[in-house]
């Protein structure tokens, strides 16, 4: 039996979790100490890296670092393909990216490796957006930062952004992608009226291991993660996830007291399908406690979008007694996706497209939150874990690029380096 999608979180958990309550004083002090300890730890590191790189830019650095009048304190980093002729009038399909960091830490420089690799391998323009950090700038400040900068960049005629819509589909040749909390912000910003009215409104939004449902406490999400024990080396065999240790404190820093946690701008899991771009990509890490909400989100959008044109996809239940629907991925198995039956494979990947849009789901097996970020791999991984994450990050990056070019932007596969597109009117 297919479970109906829960339009409000009230049936999924008690009403007491919908409104952000003010915690006891001791809890607030504990959370504040965690947040400011992390910020104090990384701040001098970032200052040193930025100073050093201002004198000696590393390989893979952005071609342009630019500020805009709407947010002069939030520079964006712009990556042109290495072999792109900057004197050429050629325009490029454009991907905007948003870094993670639990809404409180991080900077757009964190994704330089990913952005440079994507720009070069996919021959697209990549623009890394920035946003104000909590607790000094709580929700929804960062959402509006992203919206303002997105519009500013799209209006910047000095950049070679392909601003022409595909003649058959009428879709733009832009997309936006976010990592972790950045995925939350990407999906939220796409719902803003000032962004939706933009002529180059993104044709696709991609969530990479996004924090999408803030109505569910972090400690409850651990029940939806597979535990593989000695089948994997440290730290992937741990019973806790390192990146989630400070998650409750980071959410405390971002979410104001009295805030409705099911607000789609805060929890994009509840965003109406019509408020999002035509195409939505959802990628997750199997060993991440956030993977299940990404899986539910992708299945719900596929079910709503496809309607009667294809089979109605079942939406996983995070509280199900059946581990097939409670666990995102497989427990007690490692790297055997190619040996699974078709129905089992769809737990890890599916793609559903219809005339006006589509959904792509990709669950990367046996990797942790932040697997495609060089800093996270170094901080949380042993050598075997790092090498495994690097190889899977590249496969994931290539697959997302293929989906954008072939399905979303309808790029002519016979001309990888030119702004020549064709679309048959259906995908």
C-alpha cells in the first residue's frame, strides 16, 4: 500500500516540535559555548588561508572574486572553465553553488576544489555564493542574502552567463546547487518571489546531503541511518556521526525562538512542488543521518510531479517498523549496488522526467556527510575512507553534470564546448 504524503509535520511528530521553543538557560549556555568555540577555532584559520592565498593563489583558485552593492560584505567566487577564452563572446550555462557549515560557519572558499573541477570537466560557469552566518544573523537573513546575490549575478552583464531560454522547453540555462545547510538555502531561495520573477530563474535546484527537515530533532534522525559495523573501516564504522555532534547547537544558533519549524523557507522538505524549479536533484550520503529526509523529499516530489503519467512512487516512512522504509540504504552490506534487483537499485538512484520537469535521486553508498569536500575528508577520514570518498565524489560530480546538460539544459552532446542546445520538447 502506498503511504500518502504528509502535508504537515503534525502527523509525523507531535505539535510540540513545530514551534521553536526557548530552551533552559543552561542549555542555551551550552549551545552558545559550542557554536562560538567552533567559530573561534575556524576564524583564525580562514583569515590565515585568505591572507596567504591573496599573495599566492593556489591551483584551482577562482578566476574572479567580486562583490555587489546589494551585499558588499559577501564576495562571490567565479570559476570559468580553464580553456575558456575570456575574449570570446561565447556564453556559458551557469551553476550557482552554496557552501555548507551548519548555517553558522564556513565560507564559499570551502568548495573551491569542487567548483573548479565542475567548471573544467563540465565546461560551465560556476559561481559560489556567500551568506551571513548565525547566530549573529539568524533565519531568514541568509535566505535573503542568497536571493539578493543570485539576482545581482544574473543581472551582471560582464559575466558570460547564457541568459537565453531554451527555445523548445523555455527553461533557462542556469541551476543552483547547495551542500548541507547550503542545500537548505538553495531550496529556500528558489521560493522567494524576487528570485521566481527573475528571467533566468534556475531550471534546476540540487540538494547535496541537505539539512531539509528541521521539524525532526537530530537525535531522532539517527534511527534512519544504516550501521555497518566492522564491514567498514574507521570512522565509517562508528555508531555516531562526527559532523552531527554539534548539529543541535548550530540549529539553535540559526532558528529564532517562536519560529514555525515547518515553514518551507526553513524546512524545504515541506516546500510546495510548484514553488521549486522544474527540475530537482537530490543527492545524499548513505552513512549520513540526513539521508532519509532527502530520500523522502525526492520520492514525494517524484510522486507529485509525475501524477498519473508514471507509477506512483512510495514515500518512505521514517518511523516504519519495516527497515526497508525506515533505513535509507542497506545495513550489513557494502558497495554491492550493481548486484541488486531493479526495485532495490531504486533505493540508491532513480530519475523520473515528464514534459515540464523531473526529479533525480542519487544515494552514494558507504560515504559520510561531506564526502565530496576536501576539508571534511581530511578531518574525518582515514586513508581508505579518503580514497573511497574521492573516487565517489568524482562519479557523483560527473553524474550530476550529465543530468544537468542532457536532461535539464538539453545541451547538444555533439558540441561540448559551444552554447549550442537542442531539445525535442520532451525528456
